[in-house]
């Protein structure tokens, strides 16, 4: 018998961090745009959350969600991994270059 | 993670696949507008109105939509009514399919591997961890959600609530009671 402990049933906020909300909303919006069916999405998400290294407490759920979305966008030819990597690095540099309290803009990336 | 999401958002916006303003609306909807209060209204209506309960039993998608709650993924809804003989429990073993339109987004435990694997193998053990011990002769029926079909458990109406308004009844209906990991509150506990 599998006795893996259930995570606590507390009423946690819907999203723990803003990026989780954004990744969620991107998926909903792209489905509504018709880029993929919800069945395709469920299959992609299932492949990620069933990985052996998925945490029992579910804290990494949106990391799996994001990985599923990235892979689906690669398979649809919309966002190649190299392009996402390069832009993510640019956003990181922009964040570091932006003074605290100011909105982070991609234009703030010193290498742009 | 945040930078990767920003990167995706940038690419998708440039390609005209998303509108950043629409993204904000979706976030706001799921953070503040959609939640288990919707499902509680469905249950309270079913408790109060036998004709509505019949409709919910036969065509949950339409009966729920009539109260203004419609899914965005084109999914169908099915209501699973608890009875003296049978307790219903909902899970998604595949991933985390959940009736968003009536319950909002799922709690962390619903999405986590232990619940997804154990709800089917050992439903009674899972229910006991939620503090719910069922009589031995009561059957537990487990419903495995899919992308196309989502379930709403209709808990049994607590005794001592005769003549209550729908609003008051809805106050007894918890999120967990509509997943099946709980039952409706007793009148004195509400």
C-alpha cells in the first residue's frame, strides 16, 4: 500500500507567486485562441506531473505546468527553446539593471 | 521561472497569439471571481428545488450554466449525488482536471501525487486522513476526471435545515464537500 503523505488541506492562495498566475493565464488564453485543444493540454501536463521527481507536496506543480506549456509551444513551432532561453536571459539582465521599485522593461537589458 | 514566463509572454504577444490585457483579466477572474461559492450555490439550489436537482442529475452542464457558471474549456459537467448508500469522491489521476467554473482552481493536495495515486487505490484511507470516517456498509465511488468531463459532488443535505433559505444552505457547503473529501457542515458548525 502506498502511504505517501497527503499535503495539508489548508486554504492556500490560488497562486503562490505571480509567474504561476501568468503561466496559467497564458495557457487558458492560448487554448481559447485555438492553438491547442484542452485534451492536448491535459496530456502535456500529465506527462510532466507524472515525472518520478515530482514532489509529493505539490509545491512544484506550476513548474511542471510551465514545462508542459514550453514543450507544447515547441511542438507547435511557436516558441523554439533557444528563443525562449535567449529572451529569458535578457529579462534576467533587465531585472538586475532596473532600480528597485521601477517597472522592469526589456529595454533595460544592457546587452540590447 | 518568472523570466521564462516573461519570455513566453513576449514571444506570444509579438506573434499576436495573446493580448497582455486579456491575460490580466484571466488572472483576476481566477484569483477573485471564480471559487467554491459558485458550486455551493448549485448545491443549495439542488437541495431546495427538486426539479432543479433532477435537471442537475440529467444534464449538469446545462443546469449549472443556467446559474451563470460555464466552463472555458468546453468541458462537460456531471453531478454525483451522495446518498445514504454511496459517498462520491473526485480525483484526476491523469493530471489535475477540476471543475473550475464551480470550484475555482484546485487546492494543492488535489494536484499532488499522493492524492492522485491514493484516491483510487485506497479511498477510505484518504477520507480518514481528511477526518471523514464512513460507515463500513457505505460504498465509496471514485470518479476520475478528464479534460472533457468534470465532476461535482452534491453532498447530502444536513438534518435540521428544513425551511432554510438557499443563501443559508450555501453557507453549509464547503469546497471539500463538493470534491468528496468532506461532507456538508452541520447547522450548529456553520
